């Protein structure tokens, strides 16, 4: 693989030991309160200090089903690292890199504790589905996974570029689940009625299909050739770079990326790696951007230009994209999201460009042919991860909206527990 698409190396033994020794082993570790899974960070770092990696590995795996993945793609600066007490006056402990160090150097087989004979169907092989499957398989459950695509991973495979997450780390999960006895049905997209048919064959069904559609811009000419949906664009890039399939759009000239979240940063950096001049347009300021500070910093280091407080109002061009018209914005009072609301100034300017990538958020796909499952704007409505239909559970982005990988994974763990406890 070309070096520009390769993941950075993890910590060496010396680097990990030095970083671990900086940890204060706080009596009340704030880092753990910042982790959605309440990872026992203090405890596994203690084991690294004395070079007991096997013990550290067992601690990590008791809290996470996708530790290698989460150690790399989690927004650590908002979670564990962002809560570290050392960060108040100096550099916080890099918990994610220490977690990655452990799981890269240890790989113990999973023990199966035969305590359940349930049959469970899982719809969607993204982070939530994979986590739920792993938890159930460890107890002896029979698990079948129904995946609409040809590869497992969901956003891990199709959404996150290889320079952030190498595909070999995902195939490791697939091998692990198959070794535990999982049956995976690929290229199997199910509608609501087919989900109910599964309920007749299985003791429980878990829906974890994620968000597969990008939100529309809602501005004139957004369907012109040269306007790309960010999810489709990233999928094409990942199929090419990770799997050697298809032909990704080789964007050149000037590319405008609309949005400043995780997906926007990935799309912008991919276009930049292909040699395009990339400009990110976002209607709020840098402070309100959904992407982490590190993601924005990484994009800027690669030459991505940011134009904050600009809101797209029209795609320009006749037969293809020639530019985009934006309105200058100012910030007003906070809205429902807690961020300052962008307010138009009535001042406009034109940005000439060759392509546009829309990355303003994701929506669920409509699978509800009979509309029996309770929904709210196509999102499943759950009571404690249980749908309105007995024995059918749901979790991850299809319930929570666009969240992080670790939050989706934690949903999978919670659903597995509900199924095992017959709740």
C-alpha cells in the first residue's frame, strides 16, 4: 500500500513503559468517567508499568469487544484523554495509544463459557452488531449475522480510511467471530417483514444497521455532476484502497467539502491525498466544529484549508459543478445542540471549484415496509434498547443517531446482556 494511505506505527515497548510510568494511578480516575465503556484504564496501565501485558490484555477485554479498533478511532481527546487530570497543567496520558500497544502485542484465544443455548439473529455487522455477537458467542449462543454488504465492519470498513484503520484489523475480528462459531450471511439486506420472519426462527433479533445515507444539502443544483455524497465517496475510496475493488473518483483541481465532522475530515483528507486542493466550508466557527481538534489539526497539516462561518446556499454550474455560492455567517445564541446558532449576514461570495463533497450528517435508510417497528423520523424508538416488538432489540446509530464507534459497541454489549438475562 502507498505510504500516504498507511496507518502510523504504534508505541514501542520503551515508549509505552515511559508513558505508563507518567500515570498517577488516581484513586478516582477521571479518565474512566470519560470512557463510554468505563474501561478500567488505571488498572491496565498499572500492569503495563510492571510489564504484565497478559494481565493488561485481560482487563481491556473485560471492558471492550473491539479494543484494537477503539484504541485507534475513538475521539480520545473528548473521552479518556480529555478527562485525564494531568491535562489540566501538562500533557495528559495517551490512554488510547497504551491500549493499542497492549492489544498489538497480545492475542489470547477467547474462552467459551457454555451457559446459553439461545439462537440470536444480528442484522448489521458494524461495531454494535460485532460487539453483541462476540458477547453472545462467548456464552455458547448460536449467532447468525445478516450483513447487507460483502464485508463486515460497516463504518469500520466502508467509512474510515486505511490511513486511520488498516483493513487487516477488521479481518482479525471476522476470523475471531468465525472461530467462535458465528455464521455470517453477506449481501443480505432485510426489510421489516423479513426481520419478523427471522423472529420466528430465532430466540432474539438485534437490529444494528447504522446510518447509511447522507443528509441532503437542500440547496439549488445539488444534483449536478461533480457533487458527491460523502458516504458514497468514502466507500468508493475504501473499496479501492483497502480491498482493491472498483474505481474511486480521482478528484482533482479544487474540491469543496461541506461540513466539519468526522466524515468531512476523512473525505477532505482522502481528496487531498489524491492531490486535489481541498477547502472545507463550515457554517459555524472552529470552536463548534464536531470533529476533534486533532482531526482538524491533522487535516491542516496535510494542506486542507478551512473556511469557517460560511454557509452554502447554491451550487453553481450548468452541466457540471463550477463553483458554490456561500453566505457569510455570524454566531447567535446557542441552539438545541448547545452550540451557537449560525445567523446569516446577507453577505455572499462565490468559491470556484471542480467538485463538492457533502458531509453534513447521516440518516437511516427506510426499511420499514409495514411500519410496525416504532420509529421517529426513520430512527428506531427503543425503551432500554428494546423495540416495541417483544424479542426484537435495536442499538447503535439506528437508535442513538450518529455517535462514536465505542458508543455503538457499548450498545451491542448491553443488548447481549439483555438477551442473556431474558429481559
